[in-house]
C-alpha cells in the first residue's frame, strides 16, 4: 500500500514538469520476421507519459507483434528499445514488468476457478510462499475504489463478465505499478457504455503521469480517446502524429493504403415486401441452462422470416451464447421448441439442422468454425465434404479448385490452400467460414458476433455477404454485442438481458437510447 | 544462484520436432542401458544385443520379424483411434479375443481344408477383435464413457477368459496337466518360408497401404481426422461422434483381432497361460509403436520394426544375463515415458540465467 503512495507522488512530480524532450519509451528501428513473413519492418515510435497513444491498423498490420515485443514475449531481430533515454533489453515478460511495462491481454488470461485476489496474487512476487492472499485485499479494494472499478477481491473469476475480467487484468497492471500500460484491443467485447467507462479510467491513469498504449483497429475509437496516433500498415509505421492533425477519412486511407478501393461500400438497403414471407426459424418458449446448470435462456420466443435480418443486441453474458448453441444443436434445451423451415429440430444433432439449411457463423471461430490442424482447402469443405466425394473417395482436385476460387473471390491471404488453417489471421479465418457457410444451400443463418475483432475491410465483406444472402431469400438471426452492427443490418431488433428478450422493435421505430437502456436492464417495459 | 525459467513456445519448427523426437528415443534407450549397467551388464554388449544382433544374425532376424508383424498390424489399428482423438489401450484384449475365436473355429471345424480353413480362421480373428472393441466403442459412442478405462479393464477380462478356457473346457488331455489347449490342426497353420511368415508381412504391408489411403483420401478418413483435431468443430459441422467412435473401434479391433489370429496360426498354434500367451503383451507394445510413428501410417513400418528389434534385443539380454521377465516391459515403459516427457520440450523453452 505504501508502494502505491510512494509511486503516486513520484508520478505527480513527473507530471508537473513540462513536456519532457526524452520520451518515456522509445522504439527504434524494430524489425521482426516469422519465417518468410515480415511482421514488423523498421518500426520506430515515441511514447510519452501523460498520453494515450493509439496504435491503429488492420488485422495483421503488426500491432500485436509490437505489443508482444514491448512485453518481452518476442525478441526483435533488429532495433532497440529505450526507457527514459536508457537502452533496455526485454527478454521475458518479467523483464518488462520490472521496467514498469505491462500488457493487458485482449483475452484475459485468468484462472477461472480462483478468486480475483488469488489471480492477482500470482503476479506479485514478493508476497512470499506462505502468506495469506488476504494481505492484498486492502490493496485491491483501494485501487478499485480509486478508479471506480466494481470488483471485490473475493469474487470468483468464472462468475465475472468479460469486461470485469478485463478489469482484473487492468488491476494486475496497476498492482504491478505499471508506468506504461499496453492494452490490446480492449474494447472488442464491450458495449458503448462499458467502453466509455474504460476510457474514463484510462484518462485517470495518464493524468497520474503514466503512459497508455491503446491497440485498436477502430478509427473512431482512436479519434475518441487518444492523444497521439501511430498508424501501422503491413508491419511498417506509415504515420505518427498528434491526434489533432488527423481526420477520419485520412486515417482510413492511411490504414488501408492502396486497398482502399478494394472495399465496395456496403449498401444497407432494407427491403419492403408486399407478400408476407414464411417463417424460416421459429423459437417457442425456449429455456436453456448454462454450463453450471443455471437457466441462461428464459422463455425466449422469436421468429425469423425469409429475407429478413433479426438482430439480437445485448451485453455479452446475458444468454446469447447459450441461445446460439441451442439453435445450432451444440447444447440441449430444457424446454421449448426450435423449428427450422417447418421441421422441428429441438434437441436433434447438428447434422439434422444443417440438412434443413442452417448455416452457422460461430463466435468462437477456432473452436467451432475451423479445424486448425487441417489445410485451408480441407476447411472449405468441412460442411459438405460428402458432395466432394465419390464412393468414399474425396476428389482432391475438385476441392483444390473450389478452395482456390474462394480464396480469390474473398481475398483470403494464405500462402497456399494446403497451408494449415490455424496460421491464418483472424480476419482471414472468418472470411473462410463466411464463404463456406453462406455458399451452401442456406435458408437460415445464425451469425454470432460475425465481425468481432475484424478489420474494416473484412467486416465490410462479411456485412456484404450477409446482405447478399438475405437478398437471396435466407432468414438471418444476428446475435451481436456490437450495437452499431445490429442497427446497420437488422430489419428487426431484439434486446437480450438476463436470458430474456426485453425489447423488440422494427427498424423504422427504433430508438438507440431505449435499446442501450434495455441492454443494461434499465428499461421498464 | 542461476535462475531457471520456462517460457512457452509460440512456434515449433518441424526440424525441432523431429530432432526432439529422435533425442527422446535415444534418451529412453540410454536410460534403459543405465538400468542394465546397474544390473552389471556391459555397455557395448547391450548396444550390440539391442541394435546389431536382432538384424544381423539370421536366427535373430527371424525372431525380430515374428514380432514385427503383430506389432505393425496392431499399432496400425491403434493409430486409427488415436487419429480420432480416442485413446484406446485395448488392443491387447482384442488381440486375445481374436486368438480365442480362431481357436474356437479351429476346434469346431477341424476337418476344413486349406485354404478355406485359413480364410475362416483369419475372419474369425477379425470378428473376435471387432466384438471386443465394440464394447468400449458403443459405450463411448452412445454414453460417452471414458475409453481409457473400459479398454484397459477389458484387457484383463480377456486374459481371464483365456485362463478359464485353458484351465477348463479347452485344456488338452495330452498336456500333462499343463494349462494348454490342443495344438491346431495342420490345416489351420499358416506356412512360413525359411522361418519367416511371408504371408504375414504381405498382409501387414497391404493393410498399411489401405489404411493410409482411407485416412488421407476418403470421406471416412476426413471425418476421423476432423473429429480428432477438433471434435467441437466437427460436431458443429454435422460429423457424428457416434459414427467416428464406432468406426475407429471396429477398424482397430479388426486389426488387433487379425494380429491375434496370425499369432495363433503362425507362431503359437495353441492357447496358453501368461506369460506364454498368444498376446505376449504386444497389444501394449503397439501403443508405443503407434506413437513412435507420429500417427503416420507409412511410418508404422519403421516404428514397428524398431520395436520388434528392441523386444528381441531385450529378450536376448534377459536370457543371457538371467534377468526377470519384466525387463522388456521395463524397456518399453522407459521409452514411452521419455517420448511423452520430451513433448514438454516442444511446448516450453528452458532459459537458464546466471546472475
């Protein structure tokens, strides 16, 4: 506790000085290769205390590689790093922590069955082997109150929401006395409200004289919160200036480079139809339990018509995962019915649902979307490998042709169709899944966070494909934590809160304020 | 004091993988040799007996090849289940059941002539293995019962079944009260050429080619691989876990049963008690051969040859130094443990820092 106070005064002193000429952290000429791929190419940038420094770029631009180098996970092939004008060597994360550099991971690395305090104690070296975790309860409470983080040390991590888990990681950085906090895409899973709250905390942190490096692919976010923006493209710095010198369109151009013309603008046209179309997906009074047997989906009823997109907005952890898994057949339902194109598929195997025209764009791509150890080509036929086989033999030539065609059509970046799918970047994996799922004889699409973590170009492509398949007459159920996405795409918008549908509105009558209230359970229906 | 740290590896090159692998095998052999030296054996003598003698002297080569065939066929079957992420250790029991079925056919239809008798015997062996494998297969596929437990326990049931038969109804009246069955009729014995079962080797090699094609080029193999690498994605894509479990158990049971049939018809000719039983613990040895092949069907050939050499070498050492029966199992165990343990090296980098 005393440490915190001592350091606080130290930071205050530093902050009282005028802008130092020596940056807190200087990255000079860093390059890093993985095999034949150049991940970082002669990257130099300066990070000052008292500033939020946004690292902006598409997926695969090298942002995360740079963060991993700053945190000592990777070692650069060339170049060096200076802390307050002194060269430092970051061989391991422990080295980075000892210099006050802490990375807050995109997906929190916590032990689910332990409490918040126990998780944090793992990072504190001088706690000793035999001392009680209770020793740090006070410290945790003090920091939580100071930054308005609603966490208690006794809470079990598995009961926390995603944003709360992220706060545990943030607390860890603060307990470790980080002078430089690197946040890797911290907002991908957060709602607007949660995001704003996080930004307030980040402001507080830099006011104390710390530096924050915010890694993001969202232009709007960089403009909203940062003081300085560095744009990375294909591993190289293309621009690094104070925020005030940029505007939105310029940033988009810088990020995309020559690719900017590749992206066809999405036409979010919402069609009016005269004849009432049929329901392709009907859910009646569905109740589904979560992994520990508690009801996560409560009496949900909804229907999706052919040629319609129904969006379900909501804060993550309100039953969306369980609802999606029940529809696809990965989770049994307690009661209620699921009807696909008139066929009752309740508690049937996924195969029965696929047969009736259900396509699935999963939230967890690596777990449900691809078989990472198999080739890109083989992943293209995961759902209809039988159509490519005759008398049990798979026609590999046909598969390769099909894969090459789709790789070109969707601009999937891969060295070869025979490359293992898991080495693709997140955006390319999603393109693979989307092209596979929507290419089938699709009547119903279940898309769960389909653009989570994707860059602008990939996200637009996914949106375009969803709209195309809708225009071909498929019904789409879009479950997404990205409210903008739900509003852009949906003909009808539902809000899920604590397992129930608490709000239901067609697109011509929607009020964003009401939706956000409903998402937080503040709407008195 | 130097500080030792473990860092997770993020990328593993193929070179490192293969190198680790070879080193771990050599390490296992060295550990075994250390045990032998503790027993008073001579280092060079042990090396000679393990690696040179089993393939240079004709008498020894015959014995090596005799182990090569059942280990190759059985490990090929286990490889299929491992490819599907199903960890069967039940080949031993399936092999035993194969031999029991062959004996039953041979005693019931003693008057059959070659080649029908031989075909019948081999089919009976396959059937026995499949039946025994279907028990864990059905339990796994329909009730998701852990296959490691069921297959292991069924091995002991299979031993007991043999014991019941050789001490009870099938005990030969001419065996001087030893628990042995009557030898098979001549028509049920597969001929060897200069002491080597050419037919057995031919069967094994063709099976390796067939299984290689099934796994790599057919939709069945696709399902098995997809399910093995990522069961969740395979299930979501409509691949039936039930089908994969049944299919892989049937295939591996069939191969183990066939190996049992060949053991009885080319080597043993009669059922007997442990440790002279038909299986000779080869069902367990085959687990090591399967992992040694890195689950690559074509690599089963060198992997099972290597293990056959080691078994033969181990037996030589045992005999010449008057060591207990368990010495070959000890060697197998040591090699398996080093193989598994060095996986660690592939996942972590050890950094030693001198302060």
